[in-house]
């Protein structure tokens, strides 16, 4: 059975990230929530809800066999390719408004056109062939040289483009998953689009002060920190002639929420309760409204998109719609002609049904939970460009072979095509 699950924030929320401190500090002064939670956090929430529904949150050792059958032996680990008990698979988390899913796009805009009524800076891929014995990098042979530039005007022999990467002027947008936007939908002076919205118009940041207490109740000397939460609250412009532009929060409910799909294995002997309810998530115990609806169709959660044929002067563009883990990075990065992306540090908590007694204590010797080895994932919204079907096919094989990540919603992508300008 498949379900569509939505999480609507009721309070400001905080999605944790792997913290990397500097200069020997044990805590960063500024703690900021991620835009999206880790898929491991979503898996943990679903496993907890399943246990709660069946009355397994506090059970004797004799009943642990049923608990393992319901949620699996352990939380996420890189060798699990069989699912987590009745939770067979989950999809990547996206943002949803009404019935539309919106994809996070942070590393590009759209194909260049000559609509001078709405001049918008946009990425424009330029590509040139590399001759025999020539190399783009000293150690990595390539068939093409490619870079991103932006243009304020139509292509002309006298115009000298500027490097897009060097200017670092990428903007973050939420765009309806099957919508191809026009320039009028990106230009801030135009009428707001129903299918294109800037991330900072939807996901707001709200700060508060935190003070960490020692176990003895005393305040530590380095206990003071600033914590920035998030909230899904769309804003509208009330004064666009000012610098900066003045916005206000919408009074009406904009209906933004997080959304994912889950495949539930009923052969395990348990049902998933679809009753709407309030839940808490994260170390800050943020409150969400959890809603569950059955899905009646035959399309699998991990359905792979088809690779279209290329037209003249086109390249493939691979958009990562979730964070993505690649084990064979050396081979993977030989395939695209251009990588326009970033990485995110990843580490997850590991708890086991048999050995974890205290879920609030870190360290297995204390019968608590442990942590995985840190690694880096390609960040959601990253873009890779490929010159031919062979190279993108090989890249997709490397993405999909990470089955343990795939079944909990990582390593999801969308395939597009885009024209390029030959240098």
C-alpha cells in the first residue's frame, strides 16, 4: 500500500545539520536550521509513529521480535537494501502547495531568449570541443570545455559575457515539478506566479537566543548561542520601491507543507494508521500536523525517468531533487562536461532495537545510540550537464546503485535538456 504523507508546521521548526566547528570551539555561536530535513530524520519519524500506533514504545524483550518485524532491526545504515520492516520505501521530501509539488532549484535559471521586456540574468552554457592532447584539467581528460556565463542582451559578436560562476549570483527558487517557467515569472517586478516562487518568500527565518545548561544546573562559560528556526509562511511585497523591498506575511493560509510518499508492506501483518494527528520532530520538539492519504496507482515510488533524445546543440541537464550519495566519485565526475553544485555534510544517528535502551544517551557502551561515519552528499538543487546519452546513462547507473540511500529518499533526480552556445 502506498501513502502520501504531509507535514505541515504548526510552530517554527529546526532541521539539524552536521555541525563543523572552527578554532577548537565545541559549539557554533550561530545555529541555523536547514531548509529541508535529512531523509534519515523522516525515516526515524515514521518508525517512531509505527511503533506508537502498535503500542511498541515500551515493550518487554519478549515482544521485540514483533518490533523488528514492524520497523526493522536498526535505523539507517549503508548496507540495508531491504527496507525497514513494513516501511518498504520512502520518496524524497518536497514542498507542496495545494496539490502541486515544488522542486528546489538553486544553481541555474533558464534557457536564454531575447525577451528584452523582462531582462533577467540567467545561466547560459557555452561549450567547445577539446582537441587531441588537450585537457580541461591537468589530470582529467575531457571531450569538451564548458562554462556558465550570463548575458544582459542577445548574443552579438561585440558582446563580452561575464562568468556566472565567478559572480556567484545564483538565486533559490521553488518551481512546480512539471512547469517550465517564463521570464515574466522570475522578474520580481511582474505579477506573482502560481508555479514559481523564490525560496525566501516561502521559508522564513526567525531567531531566538539559547543557553546551554551543564548537567549540574550551572551555566557554562560558552553556553550562549543564537539559533535560527524556520517557518513556512509565504510573504507578499507591500513596498517595492524601497531598498530593501518591504514584505509582510500573508494573513491567509498559503497551505505550504512538506510532502513525501511511503510504500507500506502489509504482508508484515500491520496496518499504518492514517488518522490525522499532531506530532513533534527534532531536538527542539517542533510541532507538525501529520496527514496521510492512500494512493491508488501502479507507479512505483522509485520510477526512473526516461532519457530523451537530444536535439541539435542540446545537452542533458541532471537536476538533483534530493541530496545524493555517490561512492565511486572518481568515476562519476569524469562523466559530466560541467558540474554546477555544492555538497552537504552527512551523518546520522544509529539506534538498534536489540541493544538501544536509552534513546536520549549517545554511546553504545551506555546502551544508547551511536553515530555513523561522516560523509558528503551532493546537495539538493545541484546541476550536472552531459554531452551525450552514454555519459548520462553511466552517471545514472552510479546514482541508482546506491540502493541503501535510494530506498529512504536520497539519490532522486530529474532529467532535462537545454540548448548551449558553441564557443
